C-alpha cells in the first residue's frame, strides 16, 4: 500500500503496532481491552492467510483483531455459537454449496436473531450471487468481489463495520440497561420516574454533543441552528458540515415519535452520513454528494433494521464552485423558505418520508444560488404554535424571514417559541445565509 494512503486511513483512531517497541502494558489495576473478534468464512485457506496478513497489526480504539476461522458454513455456525461476541463476519458465497454463504446469512439473522454482527459477503464468483439481488434479499452490510478487494479497501471495510457494530452494540446495551432499570423499579414508581429522568438527561447531553455548533461559517456561508425539544430528548436532528473545499452538506430530519427511541435513530442517522463523508475523502465515493441516493440508502436501512421508526428529511449539497444547491425533500414540512432581494418563495419539491415504503418517491432537485440570500429550514412543530390556517402560517414564515433573516435569534423571538411552556412538538430551526 502507498504510505500516504495509510495516513489518510489510519489517522485518529487507527494505529499499527510498532515492531521496534515493546507492546503497551496495562496498569496493574487495569484489565486489557478485549480484541475485536472477526470471523473469516471461506473454503480457500489462502483467503484466510491473506486476510490475516493484511489485518494482523491493525488496532482500533486500542483493541486488536482476533481471528476466528471457518472453512464452511456448517463450521461457521459452531464458531458463532461458541463466540457470541463476534462483531464482523467476512463470508464467502460459494463453499460446500453454491449458496452456502447466503444460507449462513439467513441463519445468523433469522435463526440466531443476531442483528448486531456486521456481515460482508466476499465472492470470487459474482455470477452465483448478483450484487443487486443479494443486497435487496439478504440482510448484509456490504458486498465485495474478491478481485476488487485491495488491502486498503479491506482495512477500511473492516473498520467501518466495527464502528457500526460498536454503535449498535452500545445501543443494545443501553436499551437492555433501561429495560432492566424499569423492571427493577415497577413497585417504586416515583423512584423509577426519577431514574428515567436522569437517564434522559444523560442522553440529552450525549445528543447535544453530536449536534453542530449553533453558529458555524463554512466558506462564504453562515449556518445557524436552534433546537427546542418538547421532551428531554428530541426526535429532531440537524447537521451542517464541510465535505471538501468545494462541497458543503447539511440536513434537517424529524424522526417519528419522541423520547429515547427517536433519539437513538438520530444517532444512527448521523453515524451513517458521517461514514459517507469519510468514504468520499478516502475513496472518492460520490454517494454523499447525491441527495437522492443518500435518502434512498437511509430508507433501506430503516426498513431492514425494523426499528419501527420513520423520518422526514431535507438533505442538501452546496457546490461552491458552481454556486448551486442540490437537494432532496423527503416529507419535510414546512418547505424551506428562501429569500433573496425582493424574491420570497418556498422550495416546494417534495417526496415521501423514508422508512415507510420499499419504493419511496425521492428525487434530486437543484437551484442556482444568488450572490446574497437567506434560507430557513424549520420542523413542523413550528406550525403548531403559529396562529391562523396553513396559508397564514406560511405567509408568516416568509414575511419574518424577509424582515429578520439576518439573525436567527430575531426569528425565534418573532415566532414566540420561548413564550410557550410545554411545546406540543419539537421545534428546530436552521438558517443559512450568504
């Protein structure tokens, strides 16, 4: 591999062991971190050898890789039963049978009911399992042809899979912990409510940490945001971020429901999009620049994970070189308000929410951005506190943006958000100015 490529991939969280130095020794009262268990399922011994050669010195968050080997699907089932903490399975398709790997995927997901383990199919004979059909019909996390799997791509796939497993495992543990707390305190309702509130406050702190800064300049654009939850935790989420020196990404999402379960989905959403930003930097993967593709992928994930949640989302990409905005609106309402000079309008292109339908209506639209403008995205909770019918509320949003679009604080004050005691729904704002 190119050493320069290594620097891109292994910055921050990834390190390789230094053979010239003694390994790090834990303190006397500190247990060493367990290794990440990776299962390699392939009937070709050389595939096991090469995989271990590429990954043997890799560590992620201070934990090394521990390999579990299986040379058939039947053998893999035994290994999985003996190692319930395997986080990733690299599975060949054609082994003792032409579709042995696919049957193993079904066994893991449906019989073992293991939704946390990440599964990457690797095949040297893609004709036996075409990628499109396999991705749709089987609950896998990635599909790779062995001929295209370079060492760097293998490392990046493994790290991405482990990171996703860590998120899901942490969420599963959090859910189990919360359920146990509730079960232990059924007879003590007051104490239970107090503890639940403490947990929600802790969750709120975590959620606030992954939100963007309230004010952020990216190139010539100034992004501002405010979030007013109806409960301790919010099902609304926003983010804006630099993708490269040319592109800026941003989105606003509203998850169905309220509380912990909705907040968990916002964490998964951010993790998914952050991973796509990483892949753009590492592989020049263009997915993050395609609003339709991003929303379609989110739709597939929500349906596959069967979380019982759906969301509306407005996802936009600003191209600073061409001064254009490309976006997809999947059920987000009210529509984004746009003001430039004397022009006032809503960006009224629309699509279906994601996580409800196998074939959602999603499309990418684009507009040319003027030299100076302001654009306001708001969640539907705003409509609940404005007076009048829908036309009056829409007119109010455009008028206030035209008059007070230089300051998000002035806009919030004009909508009298903070004068309402208990909000009926989360209210979120994102103001973009140039």
